[in-house]
């Protein structure tokens, strides 16, 4: 228990079962990366991901989740997260796009996202994307069952990002995951080292920082899903699903070549 909220803890066998879904999510991103180019619509990207996931015996978790109408999220330029694929949303040279994939395979979720370049991008866009990926990895490196706490993740991310002149989004956080899409605990990407619940063996959760060039605040569009930067400047995101094994090892599950538990 963490306070009054139950955190579902998994055995190594359950994490092994999650691993197949997580690997498929990663392989979906590997597949779609080759298709991201000038002139393709985000709706076409959605179809390619949907078909790939279904062809591998899985279900795209976002489809119809709380009313979300598509199989993946596609977030372009100033879209922070939850962008809805659209036939009129055509990628152009210099764009950046985050594709967020969540699969359900044999009852378990795997959740991962990456931000990709469309052709040649600006120096600022490249700095943002590279910093966001590095921030995620620093957040992962902060996870430890040897006295570590959830606030250590946010501290590692925030203390790296803000000196670069960027900002960390507050409105959206990482989350527990397993048989449920969104489980406890919540994983903020900002905060103070040593704060929050302790990490314990059996936890599985996402680390998925969203980083903005300008202000960290967001606005939600009229579709009730799409979150954009309040100032219209660029945003990037990366995400992995993490598992803490019974040995205390912290494992990234959403790698296409992740080894069995």
C-alpha cells in the first residue's frame, strides 16, 4: 500500500508476461520510424501502427479508451501529448512528431513513445529532442530499491532540463501499468530528491517526461484530448515502461530486444 492507494506489485513471472507486450510496442515504433517522412499524414501512421499491432495478435490500447478515437497518439511540434491522428495533419520538413504506442498482449500492457524528426530539423528542435531523451534516461537511472523514492525521478529530470532553458510539463505524469493501462503509482517528472513513496520490488510503471522549449503550461483543445503548449512553442516526449525485479534489478521492458526475465 502507498497511502490509501493500492499499488499492484508483480512477480517476476508477471513481469515476464508484460515483457512480450512491451517488446511489441517497441517494435511498433521501430517499424513506424521508417515511415515518418514529409507528405505522410498522421492518420496513415495510425493505420500502419494499428495493422502492425493487430497482425501480431495484440490490441492497440488507446482505441476507444475513455473515448479516444484512434490506435496511437501522434503529437506534432507544439502538441504535448494525446494528439489524435488526422488525415489533414500532413508531416512537413522540419517537424518533430511523438508517436505514443500502447499494446495489450495476453492481457498485459506495454507503453512506450519516441519523438522523431521529419527530415532536417532546426538546431533548437534537435537540442530539445536529445535533451528529452537524456532526461528520460536520467529518470530511469534514479530508480533504486536501496532507499530510493519516486521524487528522485522528477528531481533527476528537472535538475537536468531546467538549466538548459527548457521546462518540464506538470499536468501529465508517468503511471503504474500492467493489466491496467493506468495503475498506481503516479510518477511526476519534476520534484525533490527523497520525496514520495519508496520504490519496492515488483513495481511496474512508465517514465515519460514531456519537455517544452518555453513555458511548461498546457492547454487542451476542443476535442478534449489534444494537449498543446500554452505559448505555441515546441514540445517533445520519450517514454519507457520500467519493471523492478525481485532481485532489485531495474529493467527497461520496452526495448525491442529486451532479454527475458
